[in-house]
């Protein structure tokens, strides 16, 4: 991990009392969001292992379909539930929107709406932060 990655700004927002972690990428002026956090929100899952297994299954299925979600995924170190920094799959804004569309139902629609339109959402703040002052 290069030196400037360790000094990344971390952001945590809550959607329905669930943590959504993100890391600010200064070089590219964008947020990278934790895929596992998004999957936990969209599947309404509290169990980290089940969430990780679900993402593994979904990622495999999407890879077979040549989904751009998988190719857009990057790995960054972020604090894991066990308190250790671990490599984790991360997606940018567009990747999260695409991933959200893989989930049926109102919960995914509500999440995407919150994620894209709320000024209190991570993206609302990152757009403000990323735009020239």
C-alpha cells in the first residue's frame, strides 16, 4: 500500500442505522465505498460472514455476465469489523448505483435515492467537497 493511501480521509454515514464506510481518493477526487457495507444494507444482513459470502456469490455471477460492476471494483485497506485494517472491495459512485440495480425491491430503490439525492448522503457531501470552491 503506498504511503498516500494510509492518510486517506474516511467517512462513515448511516443508512437505516447501518454503517456505510467510504475512503476519499484525493488523486481522483472521488469517494470509494465499501461494497460489503452496501451489500449488508441491501440484503438487510447483520452477519458479516453471510454478507461476505453473498458478495462472493454475487461477484462470481456478475463476473460470468461480464458485468462492469466487477471490473470497476478496486481493493483498498479499510477498518474491518474486527478492528484490523484489511483489503476490501470498494466501488465508486457509479459502481454503487450499478450494484444497487442488481438488487430487486423497494429497499434498493430507497437506498439509491438516498445515495444519489440526499445532501446528507456521502455522495451529496463528496460532490460538494469535490467541486471547485
